[in-house]
């Protein structure tokens, strides 16, 4: 789940409340049905947290650091539902770096170590605050792929300023502004309640009569872009694409391409933040 909003909206504060770093002034928060205030220790056993500023000890070796973190959850055993150290290192791609000091690692590998400490106890929920901040494009892709892999069997709350990141890896989005939820929905559908018009780019072997085309149920407006392409606005509650195919067949036209233009998340974000 992507958790997005402008600076100062309350994202990091919310995450700190969920993880028990801050106590809320009012209201309640729950993880897996447990109140974070009255079940603090139990909740900390079931979540993994990577804050914006990676909590690393640069003078420690990777394996040494991960062993240290694992002991914070109690003595390391292999039959209590946790992953083995080897499994965590394999998942995070730290095999070649595990005997290096953390300070000798690149920023991308340091982020991997941060993720490794967050999942070392195999938590049900991962809370990640800006996990790709400061990384180069190649490192961002690597961390994204790792998050997607972990998200197959875990709930992940991901805070980021990168809309492309949310579109690439998140199934659901929550937008907040000034401490209030302003939007909550599936990534591809969020904001759709504000959309009353769909736009379709249609390319044909020849342009049909606009008056005939406008009789299709749901068509609102037609605009010619050139001798082969039309921009058609339609009622968003109706999918007119099957009707366009039928129209083309009935009128001896060949559809060369048809594309429903989706609104980008960045555009939706700007609307909700105004």
C-alpha cells in the first residue's frame, strides 16, 4: 500500500505511531486487530520497520549487525517461524557483501541491510518510510523488485514521494493531506469517483462521419487529431470500446489502434492536494 502526501502531511508521524515510537495524543491505531498502545510489545514482534534514516551501525559487519538485531527479538532459533540468517541474506541479495563492514557498502546495499533487519524475524507487516530515498536509478529498481517480492506474502505500508514508484509496485494507495485521509483506493482506480469522462484515442484506416459516430451510446465529444486519429470523450460509467468495434465492422472501417488514456497518479495527487 502506497502512503503518500506532501511534506508535513503526517506520513512519518503516522508510521511512528503505528510502530510505537510515538504515542498518539488522541484516537486509536490497530495492527492485526491489536491496539498499538495497549499491545506495544506484541505488535513490535509482528512488524518490521525501515525508517527514512536507515538505523545502521556503520562500524559493524553485515552479518554481525543482523545477528545483533535478531537477538533483540530473543534468542535465535530455527523452529519459531523465523527465517534463517541465510534466508534473509539470500532474499536481500547480500551474499557477496555479508562479511563487509556496513560503512564500506554502497547506499543501495546499505538499504538492503536496512530491509534485512526489518524482515529478520519474518514479520507479518512491513512499514517502509522512503526506502529508495537517495538511490541511483539502478539501485531503485533493485529495491523495488525486492519490495515486490516481499509483498507476495506480507502487508507492506510504503511511504514515498515518487508517484512512479507507487504506480510500479503498489496495489492500493492512501493519500493524506494535513493529517486527513483525502483518498483511499486501488492504484489504478483511485480518484475515479472524480472522473466523469473517459478519453479514447482511436486510429482508423479512414475517418468516419462524426454525426454517425456520435450516436454511439455514451459518446460525449469527438475531435479529429489528423486524417486517421480521433480523440473520443465518453461517459466514464460506460465502456464504449466494444461499441466502437461493432461500429467499425458495420461501416467497413479498420481499427488500427485503440487506447484508453488513463490518468496518471501524479495528476490525481495534484487534484487532491489543492
